[in-house]
C-alpha cells in the first residue's frame, strides 16, 4: 500500500495540531487567556482534519462543517474574553481559580 503526501498530511498534521492544543491546555490551565488560545488550537486541529479529509474524499461537507465550527468557535472566544475581562476587573488577575468566586 502506497501512502502519498496527502494521505500523510491528513493523518499527521491534524493530530500534531490537536495534541499541541491538548498539551498546552494541561500546561497553561491557570491563565484564562492562554486557556482560550489552547482551546482554539484544539479546534483548529480538528477543522484541519475535516478540511484535509474533505479534499481527500472530494467532498464539500468538511469545508462547510469547518466554516460553521469556526463561526461557533469565534462566538465562544468572544464570550470567553468577555468573561476574562469581568474576572480581571473584579479581581485584578486573570487566573482561572478566580472563576469560583463569581458564583456569589
């Protein structure tokens, strides 16, 4: 079985991108801004996989799903950054431990 460059790209690039985001989620879970960036890296890795698989299968479904997903991810980032601004204004820090104090 011959594996060409596109098959290799479909398998490896999304895997590396997604797990880079997962590792950075585990490393930077105290800072809210870095947490949001790491989550977006995970999403981008998944969407790269959808787009490359769509190219490989000659189908447009992966592109449409990625476009919708990126739109939802943009809304998620705006809400996350708004929450980060609220935490910073109230506690003068952007650590995720401060989110527990917003309940009251």
